[in-house]
C-alpha cells in the first residue's frame, strides 16, 4: 500500500510539472483516478500546472473532467484560478461545468476574479458562467475586481445582465463595493460603479459612507472626487463621526484640509470627543494646528452635538440620581475642545486592495499554493 501511495504521488507530481513521458510511464502502473494525499488526481494536476498538451492527452485517455480533488476543485476550476486560459478554453469546449463550486462555494469565476485573470473571466462569461454568484464570505466576482482595482475586469462584469445588484451587496464583514473602492482610492473604479447605479449614500456595517471611509483611510484624491460628486460632507456614522472627525482622528492632514476647505463642521462629537480633541489625543500635531487655526465659531459644538451631549448627561443623571448635569453650552470653550475625555471608538478598517492579493486562493489547500512572486506558479503538495 505504501509503495502504491508513493507511486501515485509521483504520478501527480509529474503531471503538475508537465513531464508527459513520466506521466505516461507511471500510468502503466497506476490509473487516471489515482490520487495523492490531498485528493489531487492526474488531470487536476496537469490543469493546475497549465500543461495544455498533457491535458488533451489525458482527456483522450478518458480522464474524468468532473473528478474533483479533496477540497472540491475540478480541473476547470484550477485552470481558471491559475490563469491558464488555453487549458480553460479546452475544458470549456469539452463541456466542463463552468459553475461547479468547491467546498467553500467558490466558483471558477470567483477563482479567476480573485487573482485578476481577465481572459479567464471573459471565457467563463462567454460560456454562460454565473456572474451573480457569491462565496461563503459573501464576496462576488465584482467585489473582488473592485478590491483589486481591476478596471478591465470590472468592465467585463458590469456588462453581465443583473450584475449591478452586486454593487450594493455587503459581504460577511458588512463591506460593499462602493466602500471598498473609496477606502482603496480606486477613482476609475468608483466612477464605473457610480455610472452603473452605485450610490454615495451607501453605508458599511459601521454606518460609514464612502466619503467617510475615504477620509478615514487618507485617500485625499478620492475625498476630493467624492465632494465634486456632491457626497454628503456631514454624513454621520453609527458613532456620530463625520468624514472630518474620522480623518482628524486617523491623522490624515491632507484629507482634513480638503474637508475644511469644503466647509466641513469641526464641532461634532464622537465617543465624547470633538475632532480637535481626537486629533490632539492621538498626537496628530499638524491636524491639531489646522483645527486650532479655525475661527471659534467653526469649533463650537453643533446643535446635534449639543443635543447628544444633553442626552448623555441626562442618562448619567438618571443612573446616578443627580439632578444637575453639566450643560454643554456652559463648558469652558477653549481651543483644546469642549468635551471631557472618553475612550476612542474602535472602528475596523474596511477591506483593502491588498486583501485581494494576500489572501490565499480559495479552494486550493494552504499547502498546495504557490507564491505570487513566482508568477503565481501553482504547487500541489506531494507527500
């Protein structure tokens, strides 16, 4: 038994390497359904390696197209995921299933989109692959193209019937396509999404608008562009923070400057702090100086901030039995802010452009994956 396992593993490795003579020789002692320790079989390995001539010969010998490996990936799926367009086309022409998902619900389309293989996505679209599919994490081909800033692929996907509905769809982390584009600063992507029906009023799981996310992530050019598109400069997230407050808290002076020039109000409260206090607390000296240079009236608490402070004070009074809460209007107004100290709210960063490249290709076991630095050469683990 051990000898057979070793022989099967050698067969799979030969197929992955494209060693046709070795494959044919080893097949005399094995069969087309032989698998290695990870469930990879000979056609899976040859397709993963992108060896078209060998794939054709194996198919002529009767290798089954739909025989998947241990985690449910078919030869066609791997050809799409690793960008082997010639192999993918051949398998499509043989009527391979273009929508067959693996164990994580990733389809060949999702696999190709996640690694930026535009030619493979185009082939799959032409073959009728579903573009509206999402995986277990709620990510779609469109959201993956947006995350990567892949304009060419996005144009292809937006041309599919019904794909526009995915623009507003949130993934499992509460992030939608507009949020991703804004946070990553993908200007052309943002333009395409807006033209396809995207809204600047879309909110992420924290209630943050695209403008707020661009400000929080320091994407000053995106901030400027969204303001030109008439994005709401005073949009408020679930914690009461505006784009200016988020930019000031995160230390992005250019974004703060752009928002101030556009008339953003500084006297909002989030977590009990004004934007000036948040910048000061976090040690952002340049932003502190920008805010301190404002006229006093622009630093004064807004009506909404006063109301929120009144409500918080009333709640504290009720819980402590006190009858005299401090009126925020009577607080000493200084350039150090008007609100007392409180903990900064924790705001998870939205998905970044790097995620599309740093995360492993779903459907390929961790030990099976190659390095992008080696031109994404796939590797099937051989025990």
